[in-house]
DNA sequence: GATTTTACGTCAGCCATGTTGACTTAATTT
DNA sequence: AAATTAAGTCAACATGGCTGACGTAAAATC
């Protein structure tokens, strides 16, 4: 009991630290998505469109099924969002060369402009946090986030992130 | 050009690092919410219910308006979720003592059980990532996430997280 | 060459969770 | 006594998930 009150119970401390870290992630993510959300509003796009724009921008020529795997949503959900982006000229589809069933996805020039506009805001925000925290903290941040990614497809996810 | 190709252009490097860090946060958050989501399914609850359970659990006696401020949703959105939790006996409301207009929120015993069940899974996941990354990395992780919180209400958010 | 599988698409309907706007009630403050 | 505040409610709508069923063209397999 004295342990709990004085805060020297390691289990208690650990749990409290974990709770704080979990809440921290909630608040950080909440504000992390805020900038993009504001811009997307002007285009009548939502977060779902942003995710597509982001991953197509980062992976030109990505196939529909690869995108589905990353986003972990159904093709019916994706289609709504993707069709809107194609119809409004932000994304274009080209038939695959080796496999013509595939629809390879690319940002149009207009899509690239929007992508840069959105990611710029987000990059500024992250850059500020990085500058304030310092290089060592950034390395720690990345290490922990990597560890939070599901072990089953961590390697796949990380190689997608770090590639090129 | 040689700079870009060899990767020594600091601006290019910076942007690439930022992009990676942004994507990392996306993947980490995606998997971070997965464990709770699975448990909540069994109760026919969703992420919105989880957020309420979490913040009521962490802040016994929190008022509705405080909760609204944290979650940044409308009271109409909250009411749907909160009513379900009250009706099904996970949350209870008591009139405020100094201000009887307030409805102070508490987890019931059943609510506490569910809260612990969910947070346990999430804490295990975070604890594992922390162990693998090491104490210094954890400090960095926290520092960066703090910096990602909107400056306008960072102090308020942090004092809520770290309090007690 | 015929059959099966794969990549992708579509239609239809449902559910969770967010939104706005208008209005009510009870309690507190001015 | 009047105004403000905390909370709730009704209604309607948007977004973005989901399942299930079915279609088409291209590739892979038997």
C-alpha cells in the first residue's frame, strides 16, 4: 500500500506510464489529422480520399489490390472513394503491362498538386515537433512506432515505408 | 542533381524522412486500434464507445461538457454513444453536487471490467513495443507526440494526461 | 483448348458515427 | 425577474465502413 501511495510500486508506475502513452497517441493522432481534414473540406473530400491520394502518390502505379491491403478496407469501400477521385481528375488508371487485368493507379498533375498541398501542412507540423524534440527523440519515436505495427506484417509495412 | 541522387540534399532527405514518419504514424495507429476493436465487437460497441469508456475511466466524475471538449465531437454524437453505455449499464450518471445541472459520469463495476479488459490488450501491445525499443526511445516517442498535439491546447491536454 | 482462378468492378442495402439546426428543461448567475 | 448555462432531444443528412451477390475480362492451369 505504501508502495502504491509513494509511487514506487513498479507495476503501478508501469501501468500509469502506459496509460499516459496511450492517451498521448490518441491526442497526437487527433491533431495530426486535423490539418489535412481542413484542406480536404474545400474539395468535399474526406480522410478516406486523403489516404488514397497519399498512398497512390507515394506508390505510383500501385494496383488496386495492393492499395486494399494497405488500407485494410473492402473494395466496395475503396471504389466509392477511388471513383470520385478518378471522375474528378485527381487519380488516373492505366492497364497493367504484364497483366492487363490490373488497374495501375497514378496521381494526375492536379492530384499531385493536392497531394503536395496536404502533405506540406502535415510535414510542417511534424517537422516542428521533430525540431523541438531533437534528433535522438525522433529516432526513439520511430523505433516505438515501428514496434506498434502488427508483427505479422511489420516487415512488409516497413519495407513499403522505407523503400526507394 | 547529384545531390538528389546521392541522397545528400538535406531538403530532400528531410522531406523523405518526414514522409516516412507520417506513414509510420498511420500504420502504428491502424494497428494500435485493432486490439480494442476486436473486443468491442463482442459487445456490439465501436471505437466511439471505447473512447467514452476510456476517458470516463480515467476521469471519474467527468462532466459531459468536459468529455465533449476532449473528444471534439458534438453533444448529439456523444449522446447516442453515451446513452447506449448508460442503458446497458457500463456508465452511470450522478447529478453534480455544487452544480446540479451537471451529470457526472462514472464507470459502473461492469464498465470497469470492460475498461480493464480493453486497456489490458492495448497496454500489452504498447509495453512490448516499449520493451523492444528501450527507455530512451520511449522518452523520445513521448516527446515527439507531445509536440504533435495542437499548441493551442497542448498544456491543457498534457495536464489532463499527466495529472494525478 | 476448355476450365478455373484472379483482378477488378458494380448494385443494393445496412450500420456506425460524425454533422447541422431547432427546441426543451432545469439550475445557476446576473 | 431575466439571462445564461449544462444537458438532453428530435429530425435529417453525410461519410465511410460493412456484407452479399453477381459480372467481365484476362491469366493460369488442367
